[in-house]
C-alpha cells in the first residue's frame, strides 16, 4: 500500500521574498504539509492572517511544539547557524538556503546529523540552471588558465561575494587540481595566481577574482568569463524571478529524508 504520509515542513524566514515563494510552492505540492513558519514578529503575522499554519518567532518553541520532518531555512547570516544547530539537536532535517555559514559549520553539522541518524542539505543555489552553470564552468576551468566571476544580485542581499560565486570558484579550483595531477596539456605550466591588478578589482577566492554587483531590479545572476589565446568563453545564468529556485527547494525537501549526514550542494542529488 502506498504511503500517503505528507512531509511536514517548517519554513524559517517565511516573511521574506524567498520565504514567500517557498510557502506558496509547498502549499501547492501534495507531497508536503506546511507545518509551521518562523517570522520576526509572530503577533503581527497572526493578526494579518497571512499564514494558514502555526506562526512562531521563537525557533525553540516551534521545534518543541511542532517537530516537523524538515526545517527549510531561508533566513540570514545572523540567524542561520543557531537555527541549524537547534533543529539538528531536535532530530529535524535541515534544508539550508540561507548563506553566512562556514565550512567549519558544515563539518560540525555533518557530525551532528550523523549522530542523530539524519541528513541535511546546505545549498548555495537551488536553481537547476545555476547548478549547470557551475558544472560547465568547472569543466571549462580544466582548459583555461585565467577566469573571473561576476555575480549580480538585488540590493537587499547583504553578503558578498554570493554563496554561488564562492561555490563556483571552489568547483573550478577542484577541477584544476585534478587536471594538474593528470595529463592535461592546458595546465602543464600550472594555474597562475591572480594578478595584483585583478585583486584590486575584486576579491580573489581560490585565486579566482570575484566581482559583486548589488543593484535594484536584479534578482540573481552570474557569469564566469574565461580568457585564452585569441578567444573568450562566457558562461552565464540568470534567475529572472525567485520561482526559478522552487523546483530545487522542493527537490531538497523531498529527498533530504534519504540522506545521512550534511550534503553541501544540491548537485549531489542531481548527478
């Protein structure tokens, strides 16, 4: 007999732009039940009647009273680390869309999840096209010694560079290391370090300069520009609305129950 149990999800940061889209997407998918939301001002949210589920502004109370299957965190750097520490301690599986955590946090969460026998996902980007952009950029990095990243986001985004840009640089650097260890003619001489001029124009991450743009009218955009002898290769992705992230959000919320430990990057569920 089919299991008709719906996955219960609590959304932290439900009052924000991403949170609003996530609440709408979860409500429209029969696999999920929106169990609760976490907002900054629960009293105001209850008065507005905006949410049809329990509303909290204290994560501890939410976890104690609701105990959802999944905690979807779309908050910010000030809140995300404390939230994820708490939800793992309650045995609730985290899906992390906020940024501001470190690789040390991810490693700690991985150990904590394994002790609890649960899984979690930390995703710098949920858009399928963005994940493909990162994959293609990593492949191109094997053959081009020089590249720079330009990431453009709305002017309300506080962190810079973006988590996607940092993740792209990480994947490019990893591919270059692997190529340097093998028979790759393009990298026989090694990858030169970023020049002083390029560093002055942007932050270098894994020796790859990253330039951050924050302007009204933008959503989330990134291009990786490779320069070679007599040629330029540009790989670009544009999220034109936050709806672009929702298929990945729903995929993560559905698949996180299959995991043990903390997975970093939604691509691990795709290929």
